[in-house]
C-alpha cells in the first residue's frame, strides 16, 4: 500500500510528464487495436467471398434474352455452377437506386437504360471460377466479366501488406514508447536523488525504492492501453454504419464482445509488461 501511494504521489507531482507517457502509450495501442480490427475484418470478408464463389458477366446493349438464356444453359451443363441469377436492367437500376438512395445527384445521372443486364454465376468451388470466367470472356455477347477470385486475391494482398505495415508501425511505436517512458521515469529518479539517498541511509532495500517507479510505468501502460482500445472501439462504432452502406450484405467488423474483451485483456497485459520494462530500464540506469 505504501508503495502504491508513493507511485501515485510521483504521478500527481508531475502531471505533464505523466500525460506525455500516457499519450504515447495510447497512440501505440490505438495503432495495435486498429490494425487488429482491420485485419480480422479483412479475413471475414475473404472468408465470405471464398464461401460463395461468384463471377458476374455484363452483356452488351443489343444482346437478346434468348441469347442470354442459351449461355446460362451451357454454363449449367458444366456441372460446376451452383446457381445462376439473371439481373435485368430494371433490377440493376433498383439495386443502384437502393445503394444511392441518400445521394439524389447520382440517381439523376443514371436510368435503367444505361445499366447493362447481367448474369451472376455462383460455383460450388472457388477453383471453378477460372473455367467459368473463361467461357464468359470468350462469348462475343459479354462486354465485361467481374471475377471474384481476382477480388479475393487483391484482398489477400492488401491484408498481407497491411499486416506488415501494422507490424512495422507497432514495433516503431513500442521502441518510441520505451524510450519516452525511460526518459520520463529517469528524469523523475534524478529529481529524487536526495530523497533516495535518505531512504538508503534509513536501510531501505533497492527493491523498496524501485517498486514505486515500476508501478508508475505500469500505470501509464494500463491507462494508455485502455484509452487506445476505447478510442478504437468508439471509432469503429462510428464508422461501421458508413462502411456498411458500401459493402451491403458483406460482413464487416462483426466482432464479438468476447473477441473485443480478449483483445483488451491482451493489450493490457502487454501494456503492463511494456511499462514495467521501460521503468526497469530507467531504474537500472539511474539507480546504481
């Protein structure tokens, strides 16, 4: 209890230094939380696309319905197709109107005649998309083919790149956090040299002197991790409705409370360890 009250006294006597330490820790765990949620959400999107492999073929303006039906029948005959859905100009316009119902400018620019009819083809296996897409691309009536496998490959590449970027940023911020915390704790130790010498003359052990500084660093880590997680959670709640307006039925940031609590627990544990390490380095350097 005495050690805890001493650590709290250190914090109250230098509020600006404490604020700097908390902010750098908060920034570190803000980045950790954000990149973790982005990577998990990207994995959910990839899983969604892989679970329902799909390719969409858009037809040229003068393509007749019997021609589209014949192409659909030939695709069904391959045995690789799980479902085929015809999307008429009117249905495409209804979808477009629903997606942009809050943007009247975009609605005024487009009508049903502008949008092409299309076929949405789902396969049993994502590996079958290659052959189905090739058949569609070889057709003289198809103007464009949207290949879901390309989307999945792009998402995987983006996820890998973001994972690497996030890891580099976290490592840099962890190093900066340790440096800043070590400097702040070291400065406080240097300010209390006379008090520490008196404690030593009174037979205080080294660990009795060190513990308040270690607890102080752990407090900075704990509070920084909490604030970083809460800020990320708040930003996620704010941004989710906006993002869902674009992705529609695709699952995005559907993170369970258990996952969020587990992430918070891991971050707090790491933050306590980080604060303790930074404080211990300062103690080793300044308390010979």
